[in-house]
């Protein structure tokens, strides 16, 4: 990767972006005016908290990087934008597979960007709301959007913005937890809140786990495919990835479940801009 060229900037650089497990939060539209509404102060404060995780497992990052490297094969020198780069861990994992391509990280957390800079070099603060990402139309050959969608207030606006910065035919590499993961199916049958779902930003209620990460939306493979298609993307392919938080005795089962994307822990979507 190279990081010496100037960023492909748009007219202005708005404040705020995010990390790989925190959101590039696009706010819901006001029902009265149709204009974007600012997220509640509590939600912004939650995602600016340094204790909130900003990185996810290497298993997902490696699988996603391999898919992207294959998509960009034979076309060196592409621009890859990691929207919600977090602390840059995922980019560092992907870097050996994306040699020859320029990687730009965007996040709204200044703390995350400070940690990402040594790993990525080219980072910029930005967000998906209030004017959009600080990048020009059609500047990106590919966009990485890892573990962000589940945090968004307005995912429709977010996908519009990702589509804007992609070149026609550009690649979107998106990952998000699977509501219908193999263990969630069993938990729901037992009347237990599914893993990944959250009912509060202050604590865990009714589900396994101990860490609050701010998930607002969850998708099945079918819902994700339909949503991406409706948002102006085509050739949507969905594969599975393991979840680093699965207890050690169940990790072999979790890896095996990746062969059936609809039951995998993490959904990896590869789509192209129309």
C-alpha cells in the first residue's frame, strides 16, 4: 500500500467518523422536515468512549481482505477507503494482501484515528451525516465497511453515501453480525435474547455476553442481500466468517458453519455499484 498521495477531498471535511466495531452513525430523518436528525447526545457520547471496542476479529478481516484482493487482482494502484477504520487493526491485517493499493481510513473518533495512524498512515476524520464523507464522488475503487451497519440509525443514507464515493462498478466489502447465526436460532427457541442484539447502551439484558457495543440493527443473509440490491448495488455475494467471541470449545463448530452463510456468525457481503 502507499499513503503519500493527497486525499481525494470533496469541498469540506465534516466532523466525526468511527471504528470497526463502532458506527459511522447516519441519523434518522426528521418526520416533519425530512432533514437528517442529530443522534441523541447519549449515543454520540457512547461511541466516543475509548472503552467501546473499535476492532473485531482477525478471522473476519482476513476473509474480507482475501475477497477484496481477488476482486482487485490485475488492477494495481486502486484506492480503497476503510469507512469506520477504528484503530486500524483490520487494515494492518489486510495490508499484505492489498500491496500496491492505496488505503485511506475514515473514522469519527479522534482516539481511534490516533491509534490507527501508525498502522495506516492516511487517515481522516469524517462521518456519514451532515454533508457526507470528506471524499469526492467516484473516487474509490473499493470501500470496506466492516462491522458498522449494525450500529447505524439511518443505514439507507449511509449506503447512499458509500455508493456516491464509489466508481461505477466499484466494490463494496461489507460485514455485519448475522441475526440468524446458528447459536441465535437455538437461543430464540429457548426464549433467550440473541447474541449481537442489545436493548440498552448501559448494560446487557437477557442475552449471553458481558460487553455492550451499541448494536441498533441486525440482518439475516436474505435481508442484507435485499437491502444492498435496493440501495443501488448488484452482483451481491454473501459468504460467512467466524466470530472471535465464540467460546473456545465451540469455535470448530463456528468455523464449520461458515460453509452455510445463512447460519454463519458474521455475514460478508461483496457487491458492486451499479
